[in-house]
């Protein structure tokens, strides 16, 4: 009799934990319920390291089709606040181990980001159909 009670307690506890963990995962945005553009994470879950020559104008997320599936896209806009033309290196690290990034501007054929100018780029995250839980954003300058 005691063995049955102990087993039923553990079954009930594990069932409650399973429901709680599923509910916690449901609070993150997915492509079906996300607005066109939304904040990527809460402010307390975003760690930023931005070069003195840059000002972050926009950092937002959206779900868009990419390679045939709905996937997370980071939109970033950076303003050059220095007196010299700049090129920026962007790194976005997510709490799940994924990372994306690149250079702004991607190619220097048409020049660098001039003083006072703003440049933007959108980074898709392959095979990511949910909102990240935390983000580290790094923006640095690239020597010309």
C-alpha cells in the first residue's frame, strides 16, 4: 500500500513539472502569434557592448520566411557618431548557443558609414522559430 502511494506521488509531481515546463515555453513568441516587429528580449535580458563611435538606433525582431520556413530575423540600425567614416562589426549571441552577425556596411564598394549617417542590416537566424530568452549584442569598429 505504501509503495503505491509513493509511486502515485512521484507520478503527480512529475506531471505537474511537465505541465509547468510546457507552459513556460509557451510564453515565448513564435511565428504564429508574433506581431510584424517586436522587441527581441526584455531589457534585463539584453547585454550590450557598443563602441563609442556607434549609437544603436534600432534593434528589433520579426519572423519572416527564409529558405522556405518562418524564421527569426534581427533588424539592426547603427548611427555613426564619430567624425570619421566607420565600418562596424555586429555580433549577436543568443542564450541557446546560436549566434549571427556581420559587417555594416557589408561591402565597402559604395563607401563606409559617414559621420552622422545611419546604416541598417537584417540578420536571419537559421532554423530558429522562437524568440530568444537572452541576447548579448556587440558592436565594434573595424579598422579601415
